[in-house]
């Protein structure tokens, strides 16, 4: 197994203090598993957006994320949490926006209210404490378990809307955005 510094992921910057967004992937381009040390994130004081891919998140990782004072957006792709105690750290993160893709999170254990949560390729979507919820690309959603009225805005797919039309029509205070169910021109599902 190869261990690389996060610095190795930043190619175009002369000064890593300038880095506002960073993506860390545990898999290299050849599919080899890398041991990534998140301690190097301390060297990125102006980091506002962080994407973590294919990682198991541990307690030390959450402590490091908590220490990033300007972090506003956290994206988790195919990540796993090593234990339920880690959810307590979410309450102290300064992030406003959380994006999860193929990452199961037990939102019952998080008290923090996010400005926006986008959930793609996940199953358990309920009790998410946020103002704006985008679940248009969730795998399956039990809309009867979602307290629709607690959100300012919900983004859902056309098929989700048609299958649950009566639930949304009874909640006129919520701004509802319905998006088409189709792939965009590069083959990815539209956000």
C-alpha cells in the first residue's frame, strides 16, 4: 500500500494556502488503494470545500474536519463511518452544505441544522435537519416518513413527485422544485 501526502494532490497551486477546494480520493487512477493521511489538511487554512471519496472516516478525521475554520461544503462520496460516536462531531462542524453520494448517514444522531443537504444514491432519507433538501437522485425514499413541512425547499424528481403528489399538494408552504429524470449530455445524472 502506498502512502501519499495530500500535498501531492495539489498540482497547480504555488502556495497551498490559496487552496479553497480540494478532492481527496483513496483510490488512484489505476484503482490502487492509497492510505491517505488527513492530518495534512491542517496545511490548508483557507479550505472552503472538501470532497472525500472512498474513505472510512474515523474519529481523528472528524477532529481534523472540525479544525478547518472556513470549511462550508463537505461532499462525501462512497464513504463509511467507523462508528456511531462520530456523528456527534457533525454538530460542531462549521459546514453549511452537506452532499452525500453512496454514503449512509444516520441523521437521527446529528442535531446540527444544515443550510442544504443533497443526497444521491442513498436509501434512508428522513429526519434530515436542514433548510433545503435535494433528494431527486436518492435510490428510494419513504415520503410518509419525511416531515415535508419542516423544510423551506425540497428538490425531487418528476417520478418522485408523481408517486407522492398528494403529500406535496397538502404542503403548500414548502417551495417544491421538480426536476426531470434523465441523464445529461456527459452521461452523469443531472444535479
